[in-house]
C-alpha cells in the first residue's frame, strides 16, 4: 500500500479538493488502492465534481469496478443523484453500458432512486431518449 495513495483516498472520500490537488501535484498515484483495496475515485465524495475532475485529470480510471459489486464510479454517482459528477465521469470516458452485479446500468440506478435529471442525461447521451 502506498501511503500517498492512502492519504489521497482519504482526502477524496472527505471531499477535500485542495488537499486532493496538492497530493496529486506532489505525485500521489491517482489509481493506488487504499488499505481496503479501493481507489480514490471509488471512495471519493460523489457530490464533489471538483474532486472527481481532479482525479480524472491526473489519470484516475473512470471505469474501475468494485470487485464485489462490479459497480463503477458512474453507478455510484447515478445512484446518489450527482449529475455534475456523472457528467465529469462520462466526459472522461466512463462507460454507461456496463451493468453491475445485479444487472443494473447507471440509468437504472438513477431511475430507481428518483433522480430523473440524472436518468434523463444518461438516456440523452446514450441515445435512448
């Protein structure tokens, strides 16, 4: 485990954009797993599109899957209703056509939770209007 990666994951989880920026600029690896095996983009505060953007600009993988649930960061952001984060992930190459372990797409999770703005965005960009 990389100590800088652990600090980065913690800062991302707490939504501390300035700390995330400083750690990344100091060379913290954006895809290093924390002590639980999760990457910063998987544990980031989903409501912080700024943290997501910083991680993505520094090379975080928008398509890393949780080994247990197969959920990707875009699944989590869609389920929680964070449109700005969904957009940032999508623009960075997040796949919207991948299902989680229960067969759900990000759009399915947004709809299940009543996040109609997120669901509409996902439908529009996937051509399924």
